[in-house]
């Protein structure tokens, strides 16, 4: 893929090394754009100065929600290399989401090339302070100026970059999770496994309620029986019950997380028994009462590993062990970030260098 590059004449000031990076609030000098229409396919790939996007008020994305997004990171290694973590998985998930939403797929090699070229142009924005990274947000949306429910005939594929610190203000400190048993996020056969904004706007009502009660995130139950655990708002979820690592099985309404897959593979490599299966909130509550709920943690690109120290389900409060970080949560965080930062050997060939 040929990518035209237009560099900015007015570069922004880089964030100071001592300034805190609030997640998703600062953006780099450039962005990637590529257009699609049914007669040409994907075309005109370009890197241009970061700028507003001009759309018709009738653009279909505004009216029918045909859009998707992804999230991954670039990391500064101690030896100066800049590394991506499993970008091929994000490319595959992009195309799976596009297929579900009747949007054109992007060749995986073009998706990864676009990210690599953009990060190379804005390489100076990759932060070096411990716990920081360059967040990468690719997204695709419908642009046809038409009011009518059908797939668009034109789209834009855009990538923007944002230097970030920790996703949660708490950092690696255990978070408090609200278990939602009123609202539902998704059902099998819907779009729960797609990386699309519709899934996230559906979660906002419960998220606001949880925040008002002092909780960081919402843990969703299934939309049919209202008892089987699915995922947290921004993460997949894991439980360590009597030394067994348990996570909900992908069922069509759960996002197939890249970090989730990485955690499963690492745990199996380390000799843990890992079960991907249905797990009910009643089982988790019983494990807590029996004293065998050893750890709970979330996994995701933004937070990597997020230990959970406290859960609330209706009138039931569950503190996980002593409320601190579990041994496995800490080991997974250290191992994943160690691989991402080039500190540990990458035996699975998960990292990709920006050359």
C-alpha cells in the first residue's frame, strides 16, 4: 500500500516528562486517513496533520451508527526500540467487526502497515516514563449522505494517536466493581462481540450509576438469564477459584480481547488450569462465602491487568481476599508489560518493532 505523507508545519509541543498523561486527552501531530467507495475499494491512503473531519449532516454514521473502532498501544523499550503488541490480532478483530456491521474489510497487512507508518511519523510522541505508552485508535465509519437504513457505499478509515498514562487513576491498585442486574449490554445474536460504539453507549446508564456509588466499572450479566457473567465495561474478566483460572466463554456477546487471549496463553504456559466456560454470579458469590475466591482481575489493552478488590451484587458485598493485588494478577501484569517493553523474552513473537 502506498501512503502519501504530508507533515505538519505547526508541530505541537510535546508533553513535559513530569506532566501527568490523562488517558485519551492529548493527541499527536498527525493522523492516517483512507477512503472507500464501492467502485474503487480502499484508496488514497495518506498521513496528514491532525485536523477536524468534515462530514455531511446526512452522513449515515450519524443516523444508523455504522462504525467501529479498535485500540492498541506502542511502547518505548529500554533500548530505544518502539514496539507494538500483537497488531495482527487487532487487524483480525477489525475485519470480524466489519463483517458483522456490513462494512468493507481491510487487508490485515494494510491495517498493520498504516499503524506502523503513522507511529513512525510521530515516533517522538511515544512517552518513556514508566507506565506510559502511545495509545493507537483506528476507526471506520460510514460517510454516505443518505437517509435510509442500508449499508453505506462510502467509508473512512482513520487512525489517531494519544500518549497516555494509566487508564485507571488507581493504577494497579485493585478497583471496585458494580455487578449490574437491571440493565443489559448485549445478547447472543446481537453485536456484543463487535468493537462498535453501540455496545459502549448501551453501558453508560449503568456506568453512571456505578460511579455515583463509588465503583470504577460495571460487570455485566447475560441479557437472557441475568445470571451468567459476561464482561466488564472496558475489560474481559477472570476469576481464580480454588487455584483454577476461570473466564467466561466467548459466546457471541462478549468481546474477544487481545489481552484476554494473551493471559489465557500465559496461564496455560505456567501450568495453571484454565477454564473458559459459563460462570454464574451465584457461583462467584458461593466461592466468596467458601473462602476460595482467590483473585479477580480484568484484562484489556487500556489497563493491561486491573485487579479487582471488591464486588457488589445487589445487597451482597464481596471483598476479594484481603482486597490487595493477587499473586497471579501481579505476575501477569509484570510479564505482559515486560514483553511489551522489551524487558522480557518474547517467546511467542507477540511484539512488532517500528523500524
